[in-house]
């Protein structure tokens, strides 16, 4: 039996760096800055409607919020509002953590400043952008009150190799220039969604999705992973067949075409050795989703290190799921 995501030979054809089959996607743009710098107002201008709540009270945005919009010439996008990076107190620190969590989902960042103030909170946030390899632009808002100083622009653009634009939400200045900068700086990868299996399963090829003999999911429903994988296969005109694990030995000989891949629950992986043909490619739902959503290249690099473990070595195993979440 061939473990499709483990053996060195097969990993060549499952290179996680291989260009994925792409479908249309919306770039996700995050807006960051201190309290009352105009993040929500700028989002409303770009969205062309009152999408984000605007208040004269500082710190009115309590948690990240997403809004769909169409910006010419960028196209359809998702705009993400966030709370102030200078929030304080127990509640404020939690809001800052939620703001930083936005970095995991965005493709491009807009850092808004006012009054030419670019100090440690902004520098710290930029370090986070760099850590996540997120391209960003700096917008000096409320320029009708304080103009952008040439020295501020020069220092920021030189230090971070990015653009800094002047803007005024009150007078709605430079909106076209801002949109053009977005178009130039948003990475091409933001416009595509990686297919879960479409880069390794061809049109009309069959994938078996094995389920336990007794489905333990709530109300007997399929799991989120099974639904996502099936939808991906259908979108790519592949064949998806659900079958109970105990029925596999009887059904497999009569299947045409023969399965390109069989996906099993992790708990059933070991028993599959006694059920499935030795030449069959198998993997688990967890591995498929890890390849799609995680750093699978790092997973492949580190898995061989398991063979170097010695008796008595201590191992920390962490798993995050919808019913067992972890801040990490």
C-alpha cells in the first residue's frame, strides 16, 4: 500500500510548491492603525457605502469585521476593519490580539497614520507584516488637518521600501491614486484559490472517501473536511465516492475506473493495511487538509525527524479543531 503523502517517491508528484489549479478569489485587505485614525471611514469610502460603523468616540471598533466591496481597478475584494493598535487595558490588549490575528488571513495591509506620527506601535505592526510576508502601504489620513511632511514620507518609504500616500476621508482626496497603488501592490497569488486536490486528481478520476462504519458526527452529517474535499472534486469534474470502510474489500474489485486515491479517517489508517490492496494510494482527511491549509513543505521536511527519536524523548502534540481551538 502506498501512502500518498509520505513516501519520498510519491512526494515528488505531490510537491506542495507545484503551481496549484486556480479558481477566482477575492484579495483580502486589512486596515490597521491607532484608534480614531479613520480606518472605518476609509473602508466606507472605498466600499462606496456605509459598511463599517463610524463614530467620533475613539476605539468604537471592538473586533475585526469583514466587508465585501468592488474597487476599480482592483476588482472584488474583502475589506477587514480592525481595532486600534494602541488600545490598552485588559480589554484593549485582547482587542489588539484579535487585530494581530487578522494578519493570518489577509493578502495586503493598509497602515493608517495621522499627524505624521509613525512611532513604536506602527514599527511593531510593520515587523508583524514582514514576519507574515504581507505587502503593505502607509496612508497618512486627515491630511486636511495636518499635511504629510516630506521627511515623514522619505523616512518611511526608505526604511520599509513601500509607498506612503496622503489622504483625507473628509475631503476624499487621492482615492484613485490609492486604488491604483492597491492594484500594483496586491500580490497575484491573492487572486487565486488553491484547489484541495485539483492539482493531483485529473478530470474524471475517482477518489474514494472512506467513512467509519458508524458515523459519529453530530446528526450523522459529513465532517467539514469531507464536504470541502467533495466540493473541490466536483468543481474540478472529478469523481467522488463515499463508502463505508467495511464495504471497501467487496466494492473495490468492481469499481471502474479504479480509484486514484482513497482518503481515510486517521483512526482507520492502520486497519486499512489489512483491507486495501498494497498498490493503492491512501492518505487521511487530516493530511489532505494540512496540505491545503498548512505549511505542508515544513511538514514534509520535519516528518523524517521522527525516526531520530529515542526512548524517553518527550513530545508535545497539539491539534486545533472547531471544537478544540488553540491561540497558537
